[in-house]
């Protein structure tokens, strides 16, 4: 079983990519929960087409009663780009919390769609790392051209040393040694028709967990019935 193209025919005509991402996130969370020690848990979170609900603000408090106080006009209004799609697996330490200690992000087409949405996604990843939260990002999106890994390195360090790759997976570990904070990176370029790597998932002040992307991917493909007569249907001819 090799990496399929979920964003072009023939597979995109038969399966929806967001359904696969949803299922893959759940399988990854199940796999992590089997490895995590007591006091830790992984929780998948998938949201598509996130919007701001303005109805309650415009119509009062929602129960038909006029509000007793109205806020003053804002002093400034500027454009804001939302992260409209979020496919992630969050790992928490529940002993004192829950406290977020690790995150896995599965890139969606909306995250790569335009500069504003790419910047919003990169800002989210950078905020995790700057809080010393372990991070893994996986990008198998083939219908948008962008290298979010290079963008993230540019944001964090002002340069991008990694070779350009549109499909990739990377593990990031914030690490401090001799009062020097560093970011350790395990980056892998992905290719259609090739197997996916196994990545170390470094949890903040916690254990390092093995993330076998290939095993979780194969299980999801099989559970989603993306095989026809024993053969995958997602590679472009």
C-alpha cells in the first residue's frame, strides 16, 4: 500500500478527501492512545468551513429580549483571516489539566489555498512550537502548490534550508540545551506511490511516541474501502 492521490481522479470521483482526513485523524488518535501512558490521552478534532456566527450579535441575546447594554463602536476594524479547516490530533496530560502537550496537523487544501490562509496556518504551528508543544505536520494535498514547512522555517528562523517539497511530513521538537533553545526537525518528502514514514512525536515534558504514518494510513484506506479487487484506486495514470 502506497500513498494515494486523494485530490484528483480517479479517487476524488469516488471518495471525498475530507471524509478520509476525518477517519485518518481518528485512527491516529486511537493508535496514540494505545501507546500513551496513564494520565495522557489523544483527542481528534476535525472542523471544516469554520465561520464566525454573527446572528446573536446582530439580533440581541438570542431570546428575543433587547440587550440592556450595547458596546461602543470599535476603535479599529481590520481584515482577519480565519483558519477555516482544522484537522488535528491533540495530546493532553490530564494529571494537572488537561494541558496540551502535543499536536498533529493534517494539512487541508484550504490551508494552502492563498497567502493569507497559509500565513494563518503557519502562525498556528509557530505558536505551538514557541510554547514548547511537540508538533507533527502531514501534507498530502496535491491540488494546491505550497511548501508550508519552508514557510514555517521562514517564520521561526528567517530562512528555509529544507529543499522545496509540496508533499511532506515533519516532526518538530522544541529543545533546550545549555540555556540555548533549539528546534529539532525530522522532515521527510512524500511521493505518490511511496510508503509513508514513521515519525517521533515528542510531547512537552512527556514521553516520545512513535507515529507510524504508514500503518495508520493503510488501516484508514482499508476501513474506508478504497481498494477495488485488492488494488488501490487513487493513483493517477
